[in-house]
């Protein structure tokens, strides 16, 4: 294994991890925003279930 292969592999792995984290952050962030909006609409009906 030479150094160019190593850095190409590292680049691909890191880009893949970044893509996974971006997707996960988008999905979980959307859930949080939906929960926030529901709480702002009816603050007395919604309780924190955490």
C-alpha cells in the first residue's frame, strides 16, 4: 500500500462519514423542529416526554 492509495482511501472514508452525519443531522433535526413547532402551537397540551 503506497501513500497515494492510503490518502485516497482516507478521503473516501471521511467523505462517506460526513455524508452519513449530514443525513442523520438533517433527519433528527427535522424531528426536533417538528416537536418545537408542535410545542409552540399548543404549549399546555404538549409535555416533554424525555
